[in-house]
């Protein structure tokens, strides 16, 4: 075997390896697009992210990005994360925690659940679907059951909102899909489309004089989660897709996409019969919110209710009376009613619900009144003051405080 032959074999094997690597890159576009998608994906409202700080379990959390693009994170408070990539959020958290909270933090961030994209028009199962990395128009339509027989061949539109502006373009099957994109498979005739929080999202035959209210009815009506006061339509104006505010009596135009957003919510917990998340309505009071949650339990404090409310920077807790209004996204907490106790020479010893302005005399009356053996003038109150229990001699018109124990002794003559 000559030296030239050996050199030729080495050169040939090198070329084959380079060719194999090139073919692998060509036939593996999914891998490349997956990496690109992951690195360039911008976080937004309703994405669920997991944050892990190695060696600091208290800082490992899952957070859903709220409608303002924020999350609440231990130590750091409210953080604006919408528009950031996962890598940018990871770097931002690392820098913030390193600035006086954690020594050499190792932060990992990943998306647990992406926000939805929507498919409507001439598909078999129109609706919202969970976004996955590498999603294409073809895969999105397949997830919606594929096109119907009425679908117009090759006519698919994709609407995307960026920077507050909606842009619609003709889509190709291999085009990448992003969360909150609206994909519309068109039919041959004029239609309108209902998308979002309606019971049967799809395309429907258009007729002149059709109102938004009628269009929603044709789509099966609103879901329980739907916004009920503000509606929008995506409409072609001067060759551009624009988002237009509409009312129930507004006229629908051909090819309008009526988008029903998820309504704002309130949360009710504590001493109510059915704690949970409920649809917010303008002008809603504490009392109405509690009614939606099944009403008060027997142990509830009905005089005032705690409400946790978030603004752009802080979370505040306030106390509201039952006839005061609440705001969207409020967390309403109905506490257990305060109690006081009566023991000794009364007809019915026990604990009773406390109310403001309660006197010793009224408290004893709630306990059935004095017995014949009661030493009325020697009535005492056991009260916690500064963490210690004190015995206080009181008159019958003295005010009672929550958790007081009223003791009526027996007379000995």
C-alpha cells in the first residue's frame, strides 16, 4: 500500500463524513427550528413558567404571567417578564438575586405551559389549542381535525397581534405559529368567524344586517368564562387587518373575526359555601361576590371582609364592608367571625358571635341572663393584654372585646 493511496483514503473518508454531517443538518430542520424557537420565544400573559434556584427551595416557584405581563416572585416582588425570552428572564433573575439576596445563584427557567393559539373557520374542531414549540400552520390545522369540505383550497389566513397592532397574512402550511395567533381556514363564500370564549367557535354564513349579538348566538352563545361587556372584531380596513371595538348592536361585516376574550375574574375564599373563581361584573359588591360563592357559612364574619388587591408594584390588603364595590382580580377572603365567651352563673354558658359595641349586659343577655345565684356586681372579664391574661372587674355597661371571657361568680349570701 503506497503512501499516496493512504492519503487518498484519508481524504475520501473525510469528505464522506462532511457529506453525512451536511445531510443530517438538511434532513433535521425540526431540530434546528426547535432550538431557534426555544431561544427566540417571547413570554406573554397566561404562560406558566417554572423558576428553580439550585440550593434555595424557597425560591423554586411556578408562576402564571398575569394580564399585565407580570409575575410575583419571592424577595423581588412584582417583575415585568412579558416580552423577555427564557434566557433573558433567567439572566435578569440571576442578576437581581446576586445583588444582595443569594450568593452566586444558579437559576433555571423553563415554560411549563404555553398560552393558546386559535384555529377557526372551515376546520372540523375549531377552538383554542395549547402551543407547542415548532408549531406550524399545517400541524395546527391537523390538531383542529383538518379542513372541512367547504374549505377554500389554499386560502388560509393567520392573524398575529404585535406591538398592539393586528396583522393578517396569507399563510402557508409550513409557516411557524406563535401563541395567540388566530388561524382562519376560509370557505368559498362570505362568512364571519367567532373565536375565543364562545361555545362553538367556527365560521358561519354571513348575511346583511347581522349584528354581533346575533353572531354570538349563532356560535352557541358565550361561555361561562367570557367577557360580557367589551367585544372586538378583527376587520379588513383599507387593506389592513385592524382590531375594532364593537357592541352587541354593532353590524358584522363579511370576513369579520369576532373575538370574545376571557372575562376578568374575582376569587372568593374563606367562610363561604363554594369558594372559587367567579366572573367579575362592573359595579359588583362584596355581598354579590359572596352570593356567587354560595353565601356565608354559619361561622362567617358578615360585618367586614378582607380583600387582597394587586396594582402594578405591590399587593395590598384592605378591609371592605359588604356593600362596598370590588375590583377585577380581587381576592376576597371571608374570615371566621370573632367570638366572646360567657361562663359561670348564666343560664346558657358558651361562645357567642362578637359584634361592635357589645356591652357586658348584652353579652350576658345573649347567654340567657343571670341565674338566681349570680353575683351580678362581681362580674369579671378575663382578657389577653400584651400576650398575658388579666382579670378585670367591669360594670354591666362596659364594652366587651373579641375573645373576652366574661365570668359571673356565685354569690354566697
